[in-house]
């Protein structure tokens, strides 16, 4: 969330995302994000366990799977950017 806030502050758009803690949160998230979405543990930024989901039923199954496999108590649904151009940023801190 801090990273997303900083990108917004400097004028760089980031994918929308929602933290999901319960199955009831899924409906709210899908109304805002629209399908497809990327489902992942909130403790990872991609890679391991991330899935592209195309249906509400698959979103529920993925939520249950990711929340059982993860040590994190939250699952993140991210706006899916299939077809978008990739832009990577690296941040260096001096303190």
C-alpha cells in the first residue's frame, strides 16, 4: 500500500487492488476490479501462487487455496493487466 501511495504521489498509475479477508469481500472486489483478476497472497508481489482468474467461482476457489497455503491472513486481488505494456521501477533508499 505504501508503494502504491508513493507511485500515485509522483503521478504513476498502478493496478487497482483489493485485500480480501473473507469470501464476502470477493463480491465487493470483483464489482470494482472486474474480471479477470490476479489472485495472490498479500505477502508476495507476484510469482509463487499468483493466478489469473476469469470467473467468480474460480475467484472463490483461488481465495480458499491461497489463504490455506499462505502464512499471510490476507489474499490480494489485483487488476489484471493482460495486454498492457510492462514498466518496471526500482527504488533506492539512502536511509
